C-alpha cells in the first residue's frame, strides 16, 4: 500500500488519516499501542520528507492481513527525491524541531535508510507481539506484574 505525498505540510495530516484507515482493515485496533506509535512515526517521517526536501515523497506501509498472528512486523517507508542523507540532530530544550529522527530511533524496533536512485528511502519497523510476559520481554515491549508496569530492555 502506498500514498503519494505532495511537498506541502498539510500532507502530514492526510498521511496520518490514510495510515489510520489502513490499520483499521489490517486488524490492528486504533487504540493499540502499536497503532499509536505507527501514526507518530508516519507523522515524523512524512514531516521530515516534506519539510527538509521540499519535494514529493511516497509513503508505504506493509501491514499484516486480518488473519495475521499476534506476532508480526509492521514496516513503514518514506521515499523521497532528495539525495541528502538523514542526519539526527542534537537540539536544546528550547528548540521546536529537530527531534524527529531521535523519536524514530527511540520508538521503532529497527530503522535505517538507503540511497534509491537520485533519492533515498527511510524505513522503520515495529514488532507486534503477543502480550504474554515472555513474548513481551522477547520483543522488548512492556508488560505488567502485580499491577506494576515495567519495560523490558
């Protein structure tokens, strides 16, 4: 599934709506942590493409089918026509931007980028795990024990 994105900041909202509609048909519930994280990552990567390149981009999602098992990987890709490599930035607490790739790094299970023709493709993956304690630890997710939440790292 893919969406062509124009070089306009208003496209970020359209990309989020499009991704939400695709999640709905894939069996991933809107209130599921994976869905919320995926929408944030869509927002960050599409914003980066629109703001930093000023060129059209293509958003792609690889989602499980409705009969998918509990443990699957969701992949998000944004391809643009700029050959400039993505560079994570260090920003101070007062800056209003510059944290996009740091968010991607912190929220995605894996991410990276590759050159593609005259442009590049930035991708990230999220693992959807069964919510048993053992599976959550194996996927690096969070779980609860005796009413206390913790995160396995």
